[in-house]
């Protein structure tokens, strides 16, 4: 009788395990809202990301936990916010800061899933945390940069890490990792899978095959809206972020760049070419994503697979006279986030509520009915995936280095720096964040309310107040 009970329990648990959905987890490096369905730029061409969005819910106001690769990714993959982990820069290591953290992939493995990945999931293009994976693929060859020819008429001081390559997709890092993901999806699956595809593009350098530049003719490229002198109402620390390279871990001082990247781009007449290159690189990434989605459709597993696509942070291309990420403004911190699932997720909907990438971990636990985990700083987005229009009061907290934070609601962005400098923007009236309202007395109550969400620091580690 005991043997019979044991067999029944075994079949019961095995049946439940196989009933759980697979997960296809797509991470895109430095991708801002310049995708077709979000309308971030009129020249954006991303048919594959857009078709994924048509099959699920896409968040128009999804924000990173930190506008830098390593802290953004570690917070998403561990569920621990930067102000609690102390991971602020690209130099910190996960297991030094969080030796006992259970990553998203570890939790899926412990729940009976196979965990496989390729490309850039953690910061860097290696497995990074071996215990998170059953298998991980890293291509041996590097991107064929030697096929790129720099314009000989440009000055040596010109900052131009972009241009077309004379090669095919199969020669690119992201193309080769896509090949591997496709081959894994074609294999028979012995148990539910968590499959992670991490793209290195559109991270710099914006060098991709010529055909993607051809999709974006230079004469058609539109420049983003920029106000001359936009930095004049910024506090001192905000100006430093716009003009200088900042090390948020605090291990080094500011690297002085007196005129900033924007002045360099303008002086060398590269603005429109840079935007063309960024858009071309996004289109290249979108094509690789399309190959992976097509493989999922062919695999027979699409009807039981959750697909989540996210970018690790945004990217400035001249807005606020700033380039790169490394700032607490909207453009630096907002990124696409898309969930698609056979059931439990609305179809073809945009959700306007502000959410954080740190919410991805608890959301996937919820969608896959995995055991709950304590100590996660995010919260499940499942209610919004079922009903994108429902009320959602929780703001997003974004951190860039210790004691530099932004609080984002549907209407307001409030920034406070470690030296006390402040910025406040009303997104209902000023979506470009051109007018800093922080010094105007009539907005004091707004700042006070938003400040209740700021983390408080204690001995190098920070604790969030509710």
C-alpha cells in the first residue's frame, strides 16, 4: 500500500511538473523605447518585438533598478534591489555581495526545470554564475570589427563607435548565440525549460551588417527633441552625470569630460549618423529575436511557453544634452518589457502603469506556479498582465550609486542625489523633462510625498522605507 501511495504521489508531482509552462527569457542590452509598438522613434523598425507585443502585454513605463548593466541585471536576476545588495557599478561581483542569493535560474532549476542560456544574461558574455545553469553557450569568435572602415575625414578625437560591417548575421556574436538557442529549441525536451537568450546589441559599438543600415536611410532620420541649455536648471550632481563618466561603486573619481559626448557628436556632425547606427543595431537585434521566436513556433512548445523580453536600461542620444545611460532621467532608465503567455496574460495590450524590472522574478514565479520566495524586493505583475488597466499605486525606485535615487509614478519623477540636489518633473506636462520644478515652493508637498519612497542608507547598505 505504501509503495502504491508513493507511485501515485510520484505520478501526481510529475504531472504537475509537466503542466508547468516553459520560459523563453530574452534580454536585450541597452534597448530604450525605440521599438515600433512603443512609438519611441518614428524610424524604428522592430517587426519581431512588435509581434511578440501583439501576443501579450507590453509595459510603456517599465524601468530598470539601476541605469547600468551589472546592477540592473543582478537586481533582476536575484530580486534584490541595489540599495540592499550594495551592487552599484559594473565592478562588483554577485557572490561577493550576495553569497547566499538564489538567482531566478537557480529557483527554476530547484523546481524541476532545465536552465540553459547563451549570450549576455549577467553582465558579461559568460555564464558568470555557474550554479544558475545546466548548460551555457559562449561563441568562440569575436565580432568582425576589422571589416569596419572609419571615415578618414574625421578627426582623431571624434567619438564614432558605429558604422556598417561587410559581414553576415552568422558572423555576429548575437547571430551565433541565436543559432544555439534555435538548435536547443529544436531538441526533444525531457522536462520544462527555462531558456535564456541574451543579446549584446544594441550596446556599443553600433556596428552591424550593412543591410540593417539600409533599412534606415540617413536622409530620413529624425533627431530626438532637445532643448538647448537643458542642463542649466540641474543641480551640480546632475550636471556631472550629464558631462562626465561616473563610477557609481565609488572606487574611482569622476573621469573628466568637460564638454561631454554631446558636444563631440555635434562638433563632428555625427548626430544623425549615430541615431541611424543605433536604429540599425536595434533592427539587427530584432531580426535575431525573430529567428528565436520562429524556432519556438516550430518547436511545438509555443502553446506552453511564457516569453518575456526586457532591456536592461535606456540610452540617451542627445536628450538633455547627454549620451549613454549613467543618469537617473527617464530616457536612461525606461526600457521595453513584454510578457506573452498562452493563458493568464491579456493579448495585444499596452499597460501604462509604472513597473520595475525587479518585478520580473516574482512575476515568473507566479505565472509558473513555483514556490514563493521571501526577500524579493519586487512584486508580481500578474494582476496587471491579466488586467493592464487596473489600479496600481506602487511607484518605481531607481538607484545609481549609493544615495542617488529616483522615484517614478505615473505622473511624477523625483530625483534626489547624495549631496542633497533635487530634480522634479511633471510627466503629464513635460514628458521630455525639460523643466526642473524642484526649487518651486508650490511643489514641496509633491516632493515630500514622493520622498517617503526613498531608501535610507545605513553603514554602506540601504534599507527601503514604506
